[in-house]
């Protein structure tokens, strides 16, 4: 086999992992209080597509040391990607949000999905800001998010030999791990120092992977930095 092809093998067969989360939950889980809608309170904008936002947890924990709200995520567990939320998006820059009252998430719903989104306060915010714009209750919203989340295989970003070096390589890694997921469906979000903060997967109104209508975030050729797990 040619040396050049041998050099490509790690990238071609980079490992991936199922998204289905496993974590250690504390015994004193408490739902977060209901969230009040900001002013303006309600934006009833037709949903044009959906985004599943996956946060790169090591970067979040690096920038939020000692946060009590992030104790589960940044304490005894070593998360990689976690689910930020499932977002109904409008066709332009305005998106539906806070569409109805959002009562506190029941304990059983919280516990079921807390390894996926490891923050009760974040779960309550996502239900209020996004879930009320398409789902009858928090259980239905997080079950839909979990169905998409669990259908994904997430590229491993830990091995220095196969870690993506550019936004385009990260998109390619998601596409390789998930046959049928086009690279154009992966939005890459970076901070102002080009550190990876999120990867967002776009879906059409039937929850099929689709090209992101509002662009793909960081351009393919842009070099990125990926914070390793602590």
C-alpha cells in the first residue's frame, strides 16, 4: 500500500461514539424553577427548519470554572458533546421563542434526560425558550430531542492523530460517522479565538438532515482549536 494512503487511514477511519449518554447523577437532583419570558415576551414566527445544538463540554467547563449551575457537567463527569437544545428556527434571523407558559419540568423528565443535557437550569430554559414553540409538554420536547441525539454517532475529538484541524474536517468527521448526513447540515460555531464551542445539526420540518438554510458557520478552511477533556 502506498505511504500516502497509509497516512490517510487514521482520518478515514477515525473513531466515533454513540451519543446516548451515560453519566453519574447525584442523589439530590432538583428541578429548576419556571422561567419567565423576556420582553418582548412571545415571538410567533413560523418554523422553517430545526437545529440540534451540541455543545463541546470541555470548552464550556474551561470558561465556567467553579460554576454551581454547571457542577454536574464540570464536576465528577467527563462529558464530550452534550445537548444544548433542539431549536425551531425561522426562515430569517427572527426565530420562534417563548411561545407559551413553561411550567417546571417534572422530576421524572429531568432525570430521564439529565445525562444528555446536564443542567436542570439549562433544561428549563430550553423548554421555555424553544420547546413551547412546538411541543405540548416538556416530556414530548425532550423525547424528540433525545430521538435525534441518540440517532447520531459523534466523532471522537480526543486523538491528536485524527482530531479535525479545520471546520471542514469537523464537518467531514460528522458526515463519515453518520451516513446520510450531508456536510452542509453541520453548522460549526467558534468563539473569537477559533475555539470550538458547538456543532449544530440542521433538520427539515420532518426531522431529516438537511443543509443549513442560514449558512454553516465557520468556513471550511478555517483552522480551529478544540479544548481536550480535562
